[in-house]
C-alpha cells in the first residue's frame, strides 16, 4: 500500500477551503475517474481500482490523504503532481 499526504496552509476561510476541495475533486474525478461525496465536513473519494482518499478542508488549511492499493501505487507520482497542480491553479495570488 502506498500513501500520499498533501497539506497546504491557506489564507482562506472554511467555506473557501471547502470550495477548493470540491474543485480539486472535480478535476481528479474528470482525469482519473472514481467518485466523491461529502462526509461531514470532509470529502471521501473512491475509485474501484484501489484508491481511497479523504480531503479535509479547514479554515486556513487543506489536507489530502490518499491510500493507493497494490494495482494503483504506480500512479502515486502522477496523482500527487496533479493534486499540487490543481491547488496551485486555484489558489489566490
């Protein structure tokens, strides 16, 4: 099992961080497939190929934890790059 952990400290309130989390998940879903749903204040992303992620938007930070199964662990670098790219694109300058 391979894990990815991305944490960004942001100058955003909780609502803005939640909107950013949804943008990230929309992009990842469009590019890699799978689906996500709200889970309380967090979001859960799952893909049948063995990807399970939690996105935790909070005031001032966004944390993404991804667990990749054996068949998907080779995607770790590509997935982490894409997450950072999307976050960079949507962060206020």
